[in-house]
């Protein structure tokens, strides 16, 4: 796969950046996968004191040190394609940012309810699928050289369904996951390998017990109060239990929280009701910040805590106030409705 320059990424002028310390190993990340699309809209962003600024500069100056990017195998357009992700990854690396590559191993969204095998692999037998998976992971890992390589996204039921169904085809699921890990080790061994589960209940513990023995480095959990419960104590206790049972490092791979229950376009938001909130954290700029600081503390005080990733931080209402197919997440972004940096960005401070 050759490096392809994507116009939407070219507008973001990379600036040389030297990290404050080479010992800065705690991951303070945001998933900014949609930024090339949003950047093409030509929006102006602002620092917390309302000064015009470059989107990536603002986040990086706050202390963001890692960017998570999702990769789809063959999407219907350029967004989340290999060419776009590779191009954006090089921009990030030129700034001194770490790249966390999230392989959805699908042509579209992968999550607990969607783990569809890519179209180009649908008619393969199992051995052919393993071979295709191996070469795909090998190639993208070797080209992009991420600091973190995530094998699958929220693979609660398995991945590459129906081949890798965790329950109906357990041996095949295990074999596919092992194949992807071996490909990653053989292509760019410096990448830390993450296996990602959505949720914090006992099923998370069972999930990692099932793959105990595989050669991966990071346990990554998604935690959203709307789906995974409103107990921060339960989140802390799950990480304690995981740290006691497994040798891998621990991360919150995805989380987010609203700074308002209002909206800034005509696209329905995922969170918009009081009963979806953690009671101690209101939907306000201060509540959003306190939520994230508390989650960061859970990882920092756990001996195996490696860091966190904020999801959807870039998803402002980039299509304007009447956009009907735009952002369902603008009230959980890292910038307010005027594209001014929110206090929550302080969670990225070293």
C-alpha cells in the first residue's frame, strides 16, 4: 500500500514538535478519526481564552500526546481508508504525537452489535481468511508503525463474523485473534497490541480470561455511562480486579461526557437527557472536566494503568446549525458550540 496524500489532511500544516519529556509514558489520547473530514469544512477553532488557533496545536499545547485513528478495510469513500489514515498518521508523527491505530477489520463501524467481515473476504474459506487477515495486519502495521495497534474494535461478540464468532466458533475466534497478533509482532514489533472490550461488568473479566495466553500488551475497556452504568466506583473496581488477575497494562480505550444537554445542529445527539448522566457530574463544562479527571485518576493510581482515550473530541457540528446528517456528539466534543476549547482539555495536562 503506497502512501497517498489526501487533500483534507494537507490543509493541516504540520509543525515540528519535541515532546517535553521522553519519559512521558502515560497515554493522554483522543480519537480524532473524523478530523480530516471536519478539517475540510474550514472551521476556525479557538483556545480557551478565545484566541484563534490551529485545532491540533490547541490540543497538543494542552498536553495531548496520542491520537487514536480508526481504519476500515474498504470503506465506501476515502474516510477511514488506508490512504487517508496513513496520510493523517504521518502528519501526527511529524508533530511528535503517538499514533494509536484502531483496526475495525470491517468496511464500516465495528462494535458489539456490528462485526461484519469486509466484503472482499466474504467468500473465503477459513484458511484463506486467516491468510488475508495476516497479510492485511502485517501490511498496515508495517506501513503506519503505530505506537499502539488495536486488534478489532469492541469485540465483545468476536470479530469478522460469522467466522470469528466468540461463542459459536470459539476456536476460529481464538485462531483469528492469534493470527492478527502474530502478524503485528512480525511486521512492526514495537507496536503495543491492545485487545478491546466494551463494558465494565464481570463479563469483561470473563472476556479476558477466555483469551488469556495470547501475546498482547494492553487491556482496553470502553466506558460510557449511558451504556455501561453510572458507577465510577464499579469502573475503578473492575480495573483493580483486572490488574490483580492479568499482567497486561490497562487503559480506558473510549469514554466521553457531555458539557451540555443542548444541541448545535439538527442531528439527534446520543446523550440528551438528565437520566443518562452520572448524578455527581452535571452536563456542564465543569462537570465534563471533573468526570474526566476522576477517570484519569483511576488509571494513574492503578499500578498497571497506562492511560485513557477520549472519543469524539473533534465531532463539533461541522455541517452548520441545520445539519441533519452531521454530529450526534457535538455536546460531548472537546470544543464548545463556538469551537472554543473547553476546560476538559486540561485532562491532557502532563
